[in-house]
C-alpha cells in the first residue's frame, strides 16, 4: 500500500493570497465601478533591463546555429556567470570564493526550500517571526517541526519574534538550534540587521555549531552603509553561513528565473561517525542529481547586469521601486500611521491603528480606500497587528494610493 508523507497534512491551508483574491473579487462584484489599487503583490511590474533583453536575444540566435548551439550546461552554472557574480558582488568587497563555492539555480525559492534536505532530519530550526513562509513550510514537509499548536506555532520550532518593540532585531534564543534562517532585508517587514546585529548572530552561530541560512534576495535594495549587503562581510561568516541571492528583485527576473547560492567549503556539519563534512559537498551532489542547470539564455541575460551599462540599468530599476517606497513611507507617516521598512527594501510594514486585527484592516482599506495590501498575520503569528504594502507598483498608482491614505479615518 502506498502511503503519503503525513507531514504535508500538518501544513495549514495556504490561504493568504487565495483569501485576498476572494475578498477583492467579492468586493469588485458588488462595486463594479470601484478603482481598486493593488499594493499587495510581491512581484515586480517594470520590464527587464535592456541589457538583459539584448543578451538574451543574442543567446537565442546562438541556439539557432550548429556551431553555437548549447545543450546541457554545467549544473552549477556557466563560468561566465559565476565568475561575474563572484567578482562584482564579493571580490569587489575583498571577499573571495572559488567557482566551486557558488551554485546557479532557477531562483531562491527553490534553493531556500531545498537546502534543508542536506541537514539531518532531527536538526532543530529557528526562524524569525514574521517571515517568508518557504523556510518553515519546507521544514514541516520534511518532518522537522512537530505539529501546529493552537497559538499558530509549530511545537518543535524556535520562533524569534521581530516586532516594533525590539526594532525588528530578534533576540538570541535561549536554546541552541542547528539551522537558523535569517532574511535580510526582511520580507515582509522591510527592515534589516545592522553590522553589529549580524556580528552577534555569526558569533552565536560559531559558539553553538549552528548554520545560518541567510536569504539576501533584497540585497540590491540596501541603501544604508551600516547594513551589510552580504553576510560574508562579517568576520567568521565563511565558517557558519550559506547565502542565497536572486536576480528576481534585483533585475526583474521573477518570471525569467535565476538565482544562486554560496556555500563556502568551511561550513561543515557532523556526520554519524563524528567526522565533519562540508555542506558544499552534499549540495553539489544534490544539485547535480536533482537539477540540470538554468537555461543558457537566462544565464546570459543575468550575466548582462554585470556590465557597466547593466549596473547602471539595474540601479535605475531598483531606484524606481525605492522611490515608490519613499513616497509610501512618507505619505503614510503624514497620514498618521506608524510605518517601518521601505529604506533598504521594497516593503513598507505598518502598525494597524488601535491594534486592529490585520484582516480587519485589510477589509477597511479595501472598502474605504479601495486599496489592497497584505495582512501581517499571513507571515507568522507575530505579524498580527501589522500590514504589508509593496513598492513594486506603478509610480502613478502608488501616488494615487498614498493620496487616498490621507482620507483614512481611524
Ligand atoms: C522574492 C523572494 C525570493 C526570491 O525568489 P525567487 O525564487 O528567486 O524568485 C527569495 N526570498 C524572499 C524572502 C523573497 O521575497
């Protein structure tokens, strides 16, 4: 008899975006004339940088000729891309990796979700709360979390609350864990950890033999000098941290698909016989067994952002979203709301007025202002009482939405 992986049944229904869609559709049906502005999406809206388009057109043409046609490429990524990444994002800061310490993929969702496979099935995890749901859900599927309790927490997971009270910088947990997920800049709070905060975590990880799984999908949005764009700026991080990066929010690749993971050879875990084994070796085995490489055409498009013109275009694209974020942040502050994030990230995280439950605030915005956002409770129990707006929309829509906020009564 075939059985199922019962761990899947422990997952609560992924109802967040489905429920948002349902409520918006119902409202629109009752009010067909309503001009609804969506600031809830976590997807980019502006076209790919021209350099990427040109590079991909050229790569398509190469595929049309026998002499330049490409079949399977190296699973870990073409060297034209890995070398460009290492040179521009790391060596330029004095951080050096071999090309066998980077793995190109089809995006960070897969990598942050799959990485747990190379850890022991009884390893303990810690996640910040609220956070991107992928880290937790993939560990639930793998049976590492225990069951869901009434308070919305899984029994076997260490949650690190991130609220306005601690300035969204989690405190060190009382107990040790094996795997620690950090997302910086954070989705959904839009906040970051300073160099000093990150140093504290790296030191703690070293002392506790913990691996930090560092998701830096929004690194390109960092504007403040005190916020490291890579965890490897912190001394000792090469021994304890795995870093995930993506072209999705950096260069609009959400539909084009390309990301990468850095696994330094110094990051090791204990084997059953007591020896230390580099996670790099395990991930390489996994990647070459379960993945057959990111499309050549896409990798050419990604590599194009590292030309001088490419860097200029990416800066412009990120700048567009950051300007939206500034407009939202300042407009909401002027309307009397308490807002966070939006300086080093495309997310604005606001405190709901009078501790209104986040789904009630969702309904209020939808019906009174015709604006769609995302209830904080969808990102973890500590997200209750908060609300996420994104700056990935059009400039005009963003401005119109902010103007409507000035009329919000609370
Ligand atoms: C968008 C996002 C990613 C990137 O996902 P891709 O699969 O590369 O598109 C990773 N982590 C977080 C927190 C994100 O919000």
